C-alpha cells in the first residue's frame, strides 16, 4: 500500500525535473535556429530563457555565453563579444568553449576588430 504514494511522488519529481531540462533544451535549440536565420534579437531572448531554466545546471552556461558572444560579433559589437569570450576563458578555462573563445579572440585580433593590448597601450602618456 505504501508503494503507490512513494511511486507517485517519485514520478512527479522526475516529471518536474524533466520538464525543466526539456524547457532548457527547447530554448537552446530555438536559439541555434534563430542564429541560423540571423535573428540575434530572438537568440538573446531564447538565451535568457535558457539561463532562467538552467540555474541548477551550470554545465550549459559556457555554451550560452559562447552563443551570446557569436551574436554580439554578428551585430558588430566586437568589444562586447571579446569581453564575453574573455569571461568564458576566465570562468571555464578547461572547457571546450574556452578553446573556442580563444580562437574567436585571435580571429577578432587578426581582423583588426579587437587590438592586442600591450603594456605601452595601457599606460597613459605624460606630456
């Protein structure tokens, strides 16, 4: 007799956590589709929905940040994109997305959209 309430409780817990994961994956897929269509406004909206659904799933955060950086790049907001890539590298240094973020930074630098910072460029000049 006790088995039925316990099974019902377990099933309800599984369905709730499954819904959150399904929702997160659904919004992430929508973000990729919107990116393919070139609709970065929709990408940003879907990514914010993914972030809300993924608070307990930090493994998806570097992927969301990478997609955000790519959209910022597509919108020609190169400095913002570079800062997003730097955030990924600093926060998730061992992830696949850190590797990809380093490659994007190198590409931005080689195209002249994000200059290499040197010690001379950071220090103010005295007159």
